[in-house]
C-alpha cells in the first residue's frame, strides 16, 4: 500500500468528506426509521381505533335491531298471559310459545344459539322443547339469576351449559318485556348469541392487504378470528398467545409467526371485548424502504461527486504547500541560502512562506555565530583538556541542526504555519543554548529546559502517539551538570527508540541520588538493542574512559562515547555514562555526575 498516498492532504480531505457524508447517511436513516416508525404506529393505532369504534357502533345497532324485532313477539297475547300468571303454564301454552320463539330464531336470526323467556314468577321457556323448558336445567347459566331491569343488558362472553350439548362461547342479550296493561317489567328474553356469526354480519374485517382484526374476551377467549379453528379457545392455547401481551395504549411491534407485526388493541365499551388489529410490518414499512433507498442513492451520487471534485479543489490548495516542501528539502541538505518565493496573496500560506524565510535568515545567522565562536574557542584554548572538551561539544551542534530540519521538513508537508513557527521557535531556543560558550557547566535545570524544548519539537512531529515525562525532584534542579549532557542522549532515544515505531512510544527522564553522586536516567520503550550491539557500545565507552581525548565523534555510535568522554574529562573516571538495553522492551542510559554545591543558573 502506498503510504504517501494515504497521508496526502488531498486523500485525507476526500476521506474526511466521505466520512461526513456517511455520518449524515447514518443519522438520516436513524431519523427516518424513528419518524416513519412513529407514523406507522400512529396509523395502525388510528385504524385500530376506527375499527373499535365501528365495532361498537355495529354492536349497538345489532342490539337495537334485536330489541325492535322482539317487540311484537313480546306483545303477543299468549306470552303476556304467561308472564302475568304465577301458576305453571299448561303444556299446550308452553309449546305454543316455544313455537313462536323457534319461529323468531329460525326466520332471520341464525346467530342465536339459544333463546329463553323468563318471568318474575320463576317460570322459564326455552326453544329446546317442552321437556327442557324448566328452570333447573339452566340454573348454572350466568344470566339465570340476573335481576329484571328496565334496560337492555349485555352479559359478556361465556360458555353455555345447555343440557345434553357441548359448551361453546356466546354472549347474552337480555331484553326486558313490559306488561302491555301496567307498563311494568313482567320478565325478559335471554338471547345467547354466537359472536362469530354476529361479527360476520358486520362486513369486511381486513386491515390493509394482509392485515386483519380479531376479537377476544377479557379473559382471553377467542370470540372471532378468520381462522375458525381458534374460535372459542383460549389465546394461551393457540399461536395467538404471544399477542395477548401487547395490551397497551400504543401500537406494538411483535415478532410472531416468523415475521414482524404491528399490533394494536382496543376495548369494546359495551361488550368488554379486546379488538386486536394486526398487520405485517413489511406491508406498513414499504414507504420506509423507499425512503432508505432514496437516502442511499443520494449518498452514492454525492460520494462520486466528492471523489471527482474534492481532489481538484484540494490540488489548488496543496500545490503551494508542495512548493514549500521542496524548498525545505533543499534546506535540509544544508543549503541555508534557499528561500521561498513570497507572492502578494495575503493568505495563510503567504505567512507560512514568510515565516520560513525568517527562520532561515535567523538560522543562517546563528550558524555563522556558532562557527565564529568555535574559531575563537579553538584559538583561545589554554589547556589541552579544555580544548578537547570544547571540540567534542561542538561536534554535536550540526547533528542537532540537521535532525531538527528533518523534523521541520516532515511537519511542513502535513501541518500548517503555526506549527512550523513553533518548531522554529523551539529550534532557535535549542540552538541559542548550544551556541553559548560562557560556561561549560550549567545547572541541571538549564539542561532539562533544553531537553523539554527538544521533546516539544518531537511531540509536534508525533502529536497523537508520542509521550514524554520529566520526573526530577526539585532538590536536584540546582545541581551542576556538564552542558549538553542529557540532550544528545534524549535525541538518541527518540531517533533509535521512537522513530522506528512511527512515533509510538515514550521517553522518561528521572533522577535519584546515590551517596555523594547524582544519577540521571533516560529511558525509552523502543525496540532495544541486540546483545552484540550492546557489547560493542560498552566497549567504546570503556575505551573513552581510558582515552577520553581520543573519543569518537558519535558517527554510528549514538554519540554516547562523546558525552561519556566529556564527563570523564570533567569529573574523573568514576563518572560518565552506563548503558542497559533489553530487546523488545527498551533502553536505559544512566548518567552519573557529582552531587555538588548548587551553582547559579546561566539561563
């Protein structure tokens, strides 16, 4: 995979726009699902409510029709005589009334399962023959002991207990019968109605293309359902069991019979029945699918436009940045005379060009000052030891310069002007520190300040993965320390421990005292060193201890012999650098210096 392509500004802009569009797609789909779900639930609930209202109206109309059709029968002379007399009716009188009742049922009321005439004198006539027209056969019926009122009453669904007949569900309509002479209640008709046949009279019970309504009593008995096998059975004994838990004020989405259904339940005011309205969610959500597909197609079209237009637009912005990157690449090779061509367009890149040019002017001036100071230092050296120390110290400066320019080169390609200015400022501070030769020995605080500035540059290069920590007790900050002792070691930790891992790592600087000495540890969690390399470096340190004035400049040796030789020359052979490394875990460099009386800071 081309890493450079993935890290280009145009590629990241394109990916960023695509991610924003994808986020918008997810939000739009989520909102559409919720909004359409609410609308569907409201529509199902409305349809269910309309079905319940229509059902209540049909029931009321049906009961009124029953009352009207039974009125002539109730006014008959034989029936009125039966109700007035307290004595038992004669067989022929009972049979005549039974005949009238059967005729009424057979003529236009096939939904009536049983019809009974009851008087206030505990007399009863049924349509099931003279033998069964006795009160004791029906004493277990729930309507048997109802009072004789002046209003029409409905008794909810129950199972019949007729003699020599299997029980089946019915609801009862109690029609009061008035004495035509006294206009007082003399008895009432009891009509046991089969719910299924009544509901079939009400017409179409469908809901949408495949949805439908069904009715169950308050105790869960199926009163009506398109599947006739379930009528009269408890919902808990049928596949409808899962739907009986959907009794709520809103439409519920229930998984039933292998698919999702919207279920809404309304209660019949007069019959105390639950009217279930169910419809497949796929049927109701067809509009939602259309909305989803529209959103997806919109996302595809906008994504194609982004892939075409964004690279073209990004190219206009990145072209000038690429020019600046090429100029910085030349500067990184050591050409300090290179400058960026500043145009008259006052935008951010214009100020970036100006900042780079100012940085190069200052850098060129600093380099000149450094060379001049180095020349004076060599001319004014009094003793060989001091000359060797300054010679070894001065060899570090170009290495730091070029490393920092490498960082600026990388950041310029990826970042904007503020970060380059920050790098330039930190670089100037570092170089100013290295360029001062008034004192060879500074405080530990001064040395840590320059380490902190260097680590700030590294963090700008690896903003999301690199971490560092300076954990130094305050009592050590005023302790004397050779100048540029810690910074080269920290730089090595970054170069060989952090950079190979793409900046993913940490550098920790800590200190502790041991007797009259101060030990400063620089630790990284990089890849560590193999034993062969570790042994080679330790041998070089040992050689630098024996002949510090002949120590290596640091080429290929991490610069550790350089630092070690300067410490030996300054403080003696008991001091210097110790190296420990563990493959796959990291490297620890320990610097031992005397813990002396504090000196005055030079910063």
